[in-house]
């Protein structure tokens, strides 16, 4: 993924550049969140909860803003929305 660092999760592609990651524990989620935060390949929009994360890689993959509204998803799933990376 991105910088060639594997994430510590089970992943399912939801849309072309949006994936759902499920983690065995909070430490694994934090580790993946940090990897995504440290990337310098573009902005990554994400929503996360206790052991899951929805990651929108559209801007990083295509250079264009995403057409998905995952900020709204955060409210629906009672998750936390963030934009990470640079």
C-alpha cells in the first residue's frame, strides 16, 4: 500500500478507491492510522471506529478529489472523520 508498507488488517474494497479495513485490536488500528498519516503521496480521507477504518484513497490514486462523501459516513456510523497524509 502506498509507500510499500503492508497494513495489519483484513481489507475489503468497497468502491474503486475506497476500502474497509477491519483490525484485530486497537493497536493494529493505530499502527495503520500512523502509516496512512505518514504517507507523502497525497491526502487520504478516512473514517474510523474502535476496530475498523474506511479509507478513501481516491485523491492519492488519481490526483482528483473523491466523489464519495465519507464525512457523512462518519456521522452515520458514529465514527471519527480525518484527513491524513500530504
